[in-house]
């Protein structure tokens, strides 16, 4: 029925032209009303194309003869000049319909080419945003199917041969003959299958996906019932194959760059860690070795206070080494995703008091103040890991704030969170270090001017452990009067907590 509509509209246009002509001749005597019929022909040509326009030309010829050529209401012609006018109308109508129809067809093809170009442009933009080769393959298969309305598949070179990597509609079954034609297209880097001189009986057209390093696969388009592709469709599928090959090569290079960068970063971290360990472990080991040597060689001759001092030095440096080793092990578990939380209910005041007692045992001489609001409930977390978090934060404050610093430990409840903060009035964190203070190996200079001891993993471990508890940690510096540092840890409360 859709095929008949253009002809019905053309017939209606001729009928309207006849009606208009009859109306005009009834009002005023016109020598020739054939131009009205040319308007109907132009309408058909511009609206429906050349064949409905030719049909309109024939109807116009008959209608003009029937209604306007003597004798009226017959198809006979008595006057020779009227016969000439009639055939001139027919010739003009045919030529007009041919020209107008051809112009319409050209405009239609130009619009189709523009639409295809727009689709290719959008397709190329989508591919440029994809870094995963499989996503590129899936998008290419779907795009080819949507443009050509035929089953499409992409086969890539593997060690076992060509393997279907993407297809739409999803289908990975190919006959041995089709696979042979696809393999030939890959090896010879030329089109094979339907519409070509190589294996033309195969109901698939295979186009190689060429890259600078050679063909990496083929794009296959089905030819059901051996229906050939139009020249425009063939150009479209060739362009799709080129865009897909380029996108796959770009995705492959991006993956290689990512892998190379990851390897380089891993090597950099390894070298930094080895250098840090060799430097930061040397000082406490030297102290332990010196104290132990003195005790062995002069133990009997040393007074008791000197022996106790040497033993205390050995103990303190061993604890320092133990802390650095614990940090290294914790960072290793964090990066490997193997950190396990043994949750329990924790009294926040006991947690803060225990941390202050620990740093004092290790020789901290700063002034400490612990403040816990009455509204702070117990928190759910891993006691050992949170002990390490607070020990790292407080140890960082002790290390960098200076011996005369005042360190304030405060806990309060804010909504569904418990906020733990450690604030000192030391010199603060340099502006160039503050944005990366929670990164691995980030260390600020100490008041003495050196880079300080430790592996530079303390605050990085703090962030990892806090995030494992679904919390957040942030650093603020300066705090007041251009000095001081505040490390703020936010831990969520259980949803059923009052």
C-alpha cells in the first residue's frame, strides 16, 4: 500500500490541476491552461521522485486532452495545432518530471550521505573515548548492524586462528567455508566473499582491519540471499572497518602505555622503598649495635645507671624498628587488598589515653591534652589497627611539632559520625607538602632541618586503614596564627546507633 500512495497523490494533483483549469476557463478565456498541469507534474517530481512524476505526466496528457481539447470530453483531436500543443505538453511534462525527479533523487542521496557522514563522525567520537578493546569491538559491531541492517561480526587474530570477538546479533557460528574466506582476507589484506572476485559464493563480505603493524582481524557483513551492498553501503562498511582498526590500535597502544607506566611506577616505588629502608633502618640498627657492643665489652665495668640507659636505648630503638616494620607490613596488606578488620566495640577515651601513654613511653616530652565529649559513643572498628592509626598520627605530631609543642586530642560526635582530631601548635605542614601528605613516602622537613626518620608511610597507612573502616581523614595547616597542624579522622557510626 505504501508503494501506491505516491501514485494516488500524483493522480490527486492532476485532478486538482484539472479542476483549477476548468474553474479558470469558466471565469476568463485562456488560450492555454497546460501550465497548470505542469505544476502538478512538478509537485509529483519534487515530492515523490521520477516515476510518480512520469505517471503524473501521462495523466496530465489525458486530462488536458479530455477537458480542454476540442471536441471536449473525448480523447480525439480534430485540429492539428491542438495535437501539437498536446504533445508539447507531454514532452514538457516528461522532461520536467525527469529533471525534477533527478534533482530530488540527488538531493535525497546527498541527504543520506550527509546522515551517513554524521553517523560516522559520531561513531568515531565514541570510539575515541573508549580505552577498552572489547568495548571498541562491541560498538563497531552494533554500529555496522545499525547502518547496514545486516548481521555483522568482527573476528580477531588469535594463536588458534580467527576468533569471533564481537557480533550483532550475537552469533559466533561460521561455516568452514566462511572462516576460510575470512582467513584469506586476513592473510592477503583484501576483501573476500560476496561482491568480490575471491570466494564470491560465500554469503559474507569480509574486510581486513588494517593497522600499521598489519591486519589484526576482519569485519564481516552478511549477504542474506546474496543481496549485494549498494556502492554507498560498501563505502560505508569500508570506512567502518578503517575506523575500527584505528580505534583498536589506539586502545592497544593505550593499554601498553598503561602497563609500561604501571611497571615504571612499581619500579620507582620499589627503589624508593629500598632506599628508605636502607636509610631509615640504619640509624636505629647502629644505636642497637653500639649499645649491645658496649654492654658486651664493658658490661661488668659499667655503672648500673649507664647499663640501664644502654638497655633502654636498645629497647626504644627496637620499638622504633618494630613500628616501621609494622607500617611496611600494613602498607603491603593495604595494597594487596588483604587487610582484614576484626571489629569490636572501642571506647574512644581509652583509645586516646592508650595512644598518649604509648608515645610517652617512647620518650615524647610534649604536653598532651585529651578531651572527649560525653555524647561520644563507642565506635565499631579494629582495635589494633585504630591503635596504629592514632599512634602514627600522634607520632607524626611529636616528630614534627617540636619538643615544646602542645598536642590536643579531641573526640566529638557529629551526626552519624565520630570525629577524632589531633592538633598541635608546631610550625605546620609546608604548603607544597600538604596536598600529598597522605601519599606514600611524603615527608616534611623536621624543625632540625632534615627529612626526619621513618619510611614516609605513616599517614598513608592512616588513610588506608580509615578508608577500610569507611571513614575519611583530612589534614589542615596552619590551624591558628600561621602555625599548627590538625589531622581529623571521621569514623561512621552503625546505623542502629542512637
